[in-house]
């Protein structure tokens, strides 16, 4: 018997599936006058400008995963760089009189439901305290100054210097456009943002680990969002709290000391959150699902048994790691005449595999739960067809049993967990299951992220969020790898859930596709102009 919370989560999941004959419930039109502001501000706070990077950290693409050899000292400029390379702006775009900002991390519909927070020790010119990051101004808003015991564990004199990094979601920002399915997109976006932060930390030589034992209520208390007067339906919801340390070998604390948590809950908060919309609407199904998968306090996770796996060698990217982070964009159209080389394709998939102590998946401290079902269209040296990348070793047996019996399970490369299931032309099917989006069929390949689903969600409903988070992180790796190899990625949140399962022969809820992605050779739209990310701060 599943708990009522698990039933509520599964109900939400079923009801927000897109079907060929009926999309998940949404407004069905865009109420532009009511569009939520993508930038959260706390008016009345002390605002601390962060310097923009004069120079990017050195390092090639592999350093994103391995981490820089020398760690940057923790100071205001380093915090600025960490945020600029994770949650900062990447460009402004303009077309037809409209202008919009893009960020280092992608977001479904560019609506950006994710907000970032830091708890910092005293740094040069920054008092110790709780801050909200404002990417438009590249500035920190001081919500509360804090002393011992809240920030005691973060004192720069202690070894290693460390701070806390938190993410929240504003469901309304996504629901404005996507309705009930929006909760899923918020979770995916948070996964992208977490991976973006993990990569930025790696380039600075830092570690970033989730504080996995914390209850959501504790995270909300630390971030101050449980006692902030948000407008109704514009509330922020806790996603995660992570510990960032300048010593990559330092073991993360199992949790935060009780005294620190208690002190955090008593902090007096400054600042009034800005209104995001004239009329933010309620989406009760989202509220019910979010309540049902709120995380309680949990014991420290068991160590993740993972064999070390060497990096698959392949063609080097000429781009620096920081350049790749800054250039990441979603492809809007792909050139169907261009193929991706086999070696690049394999390297790109290799980087999505979890490895002990390697970014970004080391941040999770939990075994992988998501595998990739690939529709390969144009990879030179590989027959087009349906493939499976087994990211979670333990899934191979259950997937062999659960998927269509006709699949061949032919290894592509000895020792590499990629299998050819079925040869064929899957361009039409890939397009169809991705809500008829051309990019899913015009690229080199597209894929569905298949999570081991029902069993875990029934046992611990909050795992629903963890599965989407992992999918978002995989998406971030795919975006960066596509960019590194001169191609481009696009996250695909719109897909017909059960048509994907049918293509794989999957029945029931034991495995579910939670996110799609496509990679191709980009075709730029000449009508869109690109402007630098922080030109508007020139006069600051
Ligand atoms: C969770 C998620 C779902 C997305 N779904 C789609 C999609 O179905 N179709 C599409 O063309 N783009 C999709 N995108 C891409 C976003 O539209 C894109 O990230 C956003 O416009 C910002 O642009 P940028 O990625 O170039 O910064 C998705 C992105 C994310 C993160």
C-alpha cells in the first residue's frame, strides 16, 4: 500500500502526462499583461555589487568534471565569479522590438523559476549573513546579518573556508505558461541550476555537495523563505541546500548543527519581495503535488558504491571550460545535413556517466537512477536506430526484462554501457513523441531520460523531485558537451509521455521518461540580435 502522499505524487504525474489527443491542463494562451517578472528583488535590502570577472578561470572541458588543480581563495571576487558562471546572465537577445535576457543555466520557456541564495562568512566588504543573488544587477541582497552559531561553521579562518548555496523555485513563473505540468519543469530547471553551480565550483577548484539529510522545512528556514511575505501564489519553495568548500577533498558535513538551524530560524529578515505579476493564479494540483513530495529529515545516505571509470578519450574541444559555460545556448533549429562524428558522440555520452568524486553528479551523493533512450539519426559511423545508455549499472537487468523483447542489446564499444536496441529510421517517431518539434528529428540524435520510477516514489515520495533533478543535471552536461563539440543542445520538456514508453516497450510506471533532449548542428536565426550580458551595468 502506498502512502497518501505517494498516491498524490503518482496522481500528479499521471495527470500531467501529455497525450496525443490531450495536453496536460494549461491556460492554453499567454496572458502577456500578467507575465511574471523573471527577476526577484528584495526592496529595502542592503545591496552589494559583485565584481564582474576580469578574467575567466583557466581550464579545458575536462576540468569541468575533474575540478581545477588549484583552489581559489574564498573572497568577494571569487563568490562573484562562482555566481557569474552558474546563475548569471549569458546574453541579451532582441528581435521585433522585444528584448530578453538569457542565463548560464537554461530554463523551460526562459521563465526562470529558480532563485539562488548564499549564506556567507564575513568576506572583504561583505558582512556574514544570508543573501539573495540578483542576476540582473550581479549583486547580493543582504536579507539578514548573522553571527555565531549560524555562520560559525563557515568562518574563513576555519578549514576549509566554506559557504552555503541554496535554490528555491517559484512555481507561478512556469505555471503562467505551462499550467499543471509546470511543477515538473521547475524541478528540471533546479537540476540544471545545481549542475551549473557544481561546474562553476569545479572551475574554481571547489567542492559542492548537497546537504542530503535536511528536511525541506529546514532548508526553507535557513533561506528565510518560510517567513517572507510573498504575494499569494508567488511563494518560493525550497529545492536544495548545498555546502561549498574551497578544499575539494574536505568531506561535507552530514547535516547542519542543530544550534545553527535554530539560529537561522530566528534571524530577522530585511527586504520586501517584489510583486512578479498583477494577478498570480493558483494551480492547486501543483500545490498538492509539491506538498506531497516535501522532504522530511532523513539519515545520512549510505556511501555510493561506484567503480572508477577512466574518461573515454576523444577529440579535444578548442574551447576553454569557462567559454563553454558562457556560450551555452538552446538550439532553435538544426541543420539536417550535418552529422556528428562517432567519437564525439561517444565522448559526449561518456560525460553523462556518474563517476566517484567527479562533477556534477558527485553533488548528489546518491546512485544514478536515470538511463538514456537514444534516437540516433545522424552519427557518422553508427547505424541510425534506437540505443540505450545504461547510466545506472543496476538497471541493466530490470531494463532488459522491462523493454521490448525484440531489442538486440548489442554493445557498441567494449566496456562502454551503450547498446544498440534496434536499427531503423526514428526521425519521424522522435519528432512525434517530442510534441511534433522539428528539432527532435533534425539533429544528430534526441533522447528520453528514463528513470526507475514507481518503486522509489512509493517508498519516498520526495524521490520524485530527486529524479527530475538528476534529469536536469544530465541535461546540463549534454548542453555543455554539445557546445564543446561545435554542436548545440536543447532541453525538451514537451513530449508525449506514454508514446515514448510505447516506443521502448515499457509498460506501467516502473520506468518513466521524465525529460527529453536533442543535439544537432545549429542554424542561427538572423532576425535575432545578441547583446553582451552585462552591458546594462557599464555605468555602475
Ligand atoms: C526543462 C526544460 C525544458 C525545455 N523544453 C523545451 C522544448 O520543449 N522545446 C524547446 O524548443 N526548448 C525547450 N527548452 C529550451 C528553453 O526554451 C531555453 O532554455 C530557454 O529559452 C533559454 O534559452 P537558452 O537555453 O538559450 O539560454 C527547455 C529548457 C528546459 C531547461
